[in-house]
């Protein structure tokens, strides 16, 4: 989808469905660097501040003297001859040591990066120079557009996802319940963990180091956005509306700078490609009805909710409705970040929180953070009657598991789900 074509198909089906956490990306890249060079270029994308640069530096250190690391957003990268210098150095190391690994960080900021990378890779491939190339970028817009135009057949793409509760607990030596609470109440960015006790500094880090660069550098610098202020307003409203179904007409009514409906749909698509907000489509057997339905807005990290909502993080006891929405958002964003296709279902007055397809298999998921009865599961039962290939799954409090079991449906606590997934 180009920047000049608008669509009501909110969820970008061009996004990579295979997404890995930090440890998973490290394992896969290590395995591929063991292959005979030159092999395919490894393109690693993902949200800002999830550890892509850290991973490259870690891999470069482990590779030792065979590694050449170059940051495309460093001052020397704008000097003439950048490409010749880094590939020349890699060829020199490969000649001395038998092989080399070139790590290019934030490659999408370089002018004409995909064509230059294609030319260099074709040259080393033709000459048989044993160089591996690993490149990173924080924008699916930049990497996706460039790689499809110039690098077809020459690259493999990996996506590092937002951090999970398990990764947080392992990396920061936290109890699993503490990590789950962080995922729900504030989201997790490793670079901001040291600031979590100082809410003002933590919020400033999320806004200034993550949200603003994602919008200002990854979206505005790489595609034609005619109304930047409107794009920022759309993000702010979406971040403050976790797990809410919001019609474009209603969204338009909340904006100070009103735009055409197709422009709003396009901006939601851009926010998804920047790993900020996923506008979930309605599940329907008819594609036209699916595209016409309002999107369900899922901020892809609850940190965005925490900085956008003037009330801050909800108290589980005193603000149960808002806490339930944040838990649901954490559960649905976890599914999206795990590479599942996530939609919702609604036929008034019936509704299902999420309908997923992917490696987990077809699931219909209902999230409950308060005690419930059969009436609250009517939508789930009706959906599974109409679409029996989907397995019903109720996510609830640990204390409410026995309630769901009485209704003969699969159940697990939402806390356990945020650690393990649905256990297919």
C-alpha cells in the first residue's frame, strides 16, 4: 500500500506475522550466521526501544574480530563513501579471517538504502566474498517498502516484538506476577525500567524516546502525511481507548483537526506499521462487511495507554471497568505481538473480544476480570456455534476459573496466558 492509496482495510496484512522476542531473534540470527556466507541478508525490524541495537552489539561482541558494526544514524554515515567504507572494511576482514559479519543499524535512514544494499550484496555474491549482512530498522514502512522494491529474493525478515512478561521476568530477575503487573499497568520497555519508580521521567522517556521518534521519524519522514497534527491526534485518542470499538465517524468527532474518513483509516494503518496501534477488523465471512465495520483499537504496548490517559494506570479494585479494558488490551496486543492474526466479532448485542488465527490455531477469546455467569458468555457460545472450527477460550481471574469450567469451555487465568500463551 502506497502513501497515496487509502483503504478501509484497517489491519495491514502486509505486516510480518512471524514475530519473536529478544531471545528468539538472537537464536535465529545466530543460527543463520552459521550458514555459509554470503547467505541472505537478515533484515531485523520491530518497535523502537525493544533491543534491536543491543542485540546487534551483543552479536558483534560474540563474533569478535570478524564483526563490523556501523550505525546508519551516526554522524559519519552521512559523509560521502559510507557504503564503500563499510563494505570495503568487511571485504578486508573476510580476506584476512576467512569470513566477516557486517551489522548495519537503522539502515532505513540512509538515502536509497535498499538499492545500495542490493548493489553491494549482488557484488559480494557474484565475487563469492564470504560476508554475512544483518541490518536493522525501526519502521515496517521503511524496511518493508525498500526491501520489496529492491531486495526481493535476497533477504529474510525477522520482527522483534514488544516485550512479554516472561522476557521481562527473565531479563530483570523479577517475580512473574510482578512482570505481568508491569505489562498491564505500564507496559515494558527495557530502557525505561530504571525509571519506573519516577513516573514523570518514565512517561517522558516513553513520549520522547519511543512515541515521537516512531511518528516523527518512522512515519512522517518515510511517507507522505499531509496532516501530521491529525496523525498525532489519532494516536492520542487510540492510546486512550484501549480495546475499544470506535467508529471512524466517532473518532472524527473527537478530533480538533477533522479529516476525511479514508484519511483516518489510512493513518490507523500507518500507526500499525510503526508498531504503535493495531486497528482490529471485525471477523466476518464476507470481506465487504469486514472492511466496512469499525475497528477495535489496540495499543500494542500498554505504556502508550499509561502516558495517554490523564488518570494514569487503573487501580484493580477502585477502577474495575478501566482495569478490565487494560487487561483485555494487554491480552490482545500479546496475541498480535506473537504473530497471530487478531480480529473481533460483534453482532449486536453479542460480541467476542478476539478471534485469532495463526500458530495458536483458530481461537475465540473472551477476557473476564470480574465474576461472570452464562449470560456473559452468550456471544462466545453463539460465535462458536456459527464457526465451530474456532476453539472457545475464556481468560479470567484465577479465582474465577471454576466458573468457566462449569460451562464446558477451555479456560485459563489471564495472568498465566500473558506468560505462556494459550498453550495450544
